[in-house]
C-alpha cells in the first residue's frame, strides 16, 4: 500500500488514512511552519492552536499542532534539550494543558528542537475515557513526522 | 525563372504546412478548453443553462482521500472516511457553468444532503488553473483545494462535476454533473436513496432466499441451541 507524504519547508508528514492534514505559514520576519493534523474534518477557519476545531471534535477525536517558533528561540531554556516526542503516555495528558478548556478533553504540550528549528507540539484528545485508545494513535502519527532543515 | 518557380513552390508548400499546423494547434486548444468547461462564446451562458446530464457512472467504486494544495496556501490532505458524507465539487475558475456554483456555495444556508455532509471544492493544480482567481472565488468556510490527482483518481470528465462519498463505507454513492445546485442536490438525494434501498434490497434478498428453504422468523435453525441443552442432546445420541 502506497504511503501519501505531504512535505513543505523541510517538514514531511505521512498522511494516515482518513486524516486531515494542512500545512500553512505563520507571518513573521522569517516564515515559520504550522501543521495541523486531525482524525476528523478540520474546519477551514480555525485558530493556530485549534480553536474552532477542538469544539467540534468528538470523544474519539485527535487534534495535533506542530508550530515552529523563531530560530532564536532554539537556544532558550524552554526548547533546548527537547527532542520530538514519539512515545507519549496517557499520563502526559491533562486538562490543565489545554489552550481552551473543554470538559473531558485532555491536552499535552512539548517544546523541542529538530534540525536546529524550535517547535512546539500540542495535542488534544477528545475525551478522558478514550485517551488509552487515542494516545497510541497519536504516537503512530508522530512516527510519520520528520523535520529537516527548512531549505529542504 | 525555373529556379524562382521552384523557390516559390517550396515557399508555398512550407507556408501551407505552417497554416495547417497552426489550425491543428488551435483546434487542440479549443478542445482542451471545452474539456475544462471553458467556453469562448460570450453568449454560451444561456446555452449551457440546459441540463447537461445526471449520471452515476462511478457508483460503488472505492473512494480515496484527497491530497493537494490550498490555493495560495500549503499542502493539504482531506480524509473522506468516517460517519459522514463528503461531497467533492470539481470546479474550474473559468468555467461559466461553475460560476453559479461558486456563488451558491457562498450561502451559509446551503442545504447539503446526507449525513453531516462536508463540501470540498477541488480545482485543478495551479499549473492548469488560475490560483489567484481560485483564492478570490473560494467561499469562506468551505474547504477549497487544488488537486489534479483527484481529478484523475475520480475520472472527472470536466467541470463542474460532483462526487458524493459515503464515509462509513468509503464508497462513491453517486456522481454526475448538472448546471445548477437544485439539479445536483436532486441527484445526490436520489443517489443516497438508491444506496439505502440497495442495502434494503440485499437484506430482503437474504430473507427471500431463506424463505425459499422454509426458514422464516422463529425457525429453530436461526437460534443456536443452549450449550447445556446441546450437550444433553449429544449424550442422548
């Protein structure tokens, strides 16, 4: 079975069946990448951290954000030393991490540097009850993400 | 004199070939524009108001996720699975028949048939359509993307063309073309109805087959015996 890859600015995502993925660029002095991934229909109009999308996701929904920060941030304490996670656990998720608090939803946020580029990974799960089933799906999706130099 | 005649003859022959070549290229361009649904006739809008066709040529074929780019944006992938319908509207920026759909899809009161139906407008890649025009035409809140690969995958003959997908089965429920939204909507309602009755027919068919063997509601063969009861029957045998 052939795999579908989406690539832009050095970021490559292996698209999973039935998932919505969208790449965009954030305005700024230098272009920064923003990638949204979801196992449900992403609304066209939504915020960088998923406002407009997380409200409509069901209990089995997964919403993921990969947001690039300005290159100067890579040496900051927040990002340095962090690597892109690929094996998150249910315990890594909490309702307190959500950018937009919605009952029963869980979130996690990880800051890291990949190929010298600082990123934040933000993940929202549809419900506490389904989290044990959804977290392995998140990890499977993350293993299909690779980040190279933006010139590639 | 003879040399001059020969040169003139050769020149006429070459010019004739060039003219034929140009005419052929012109015909190819006209045919390509026609295939893309673009008419050069300013008065053709009234002509194209007549229904084109309402067909279901690709019903029950497998549906594939759509991969392409957002006009003026980055790469995008749209999943067509799940407990919902997806309506793919294959459109062009320059096709006159499409103009009515571009404005129709702007309406927040657009009534889409099916289960939580999601509308996805699919144009050709920027190499084959005007990306800047697509940015202008894209209705707010409606996923609009460029994907010539999707046109190929769904055997789109020209624009406008519509494909309805049932996400629960990942199959094409119906497809076809028309000149206005009420016609398309009617096609889709009919296709959904046909798909449902097809399922009902299958179920009825199974019942009819069982009835032909004397198996009807309440027949013991439809209810496996209790394991304890089965053991006692085996012991008695």
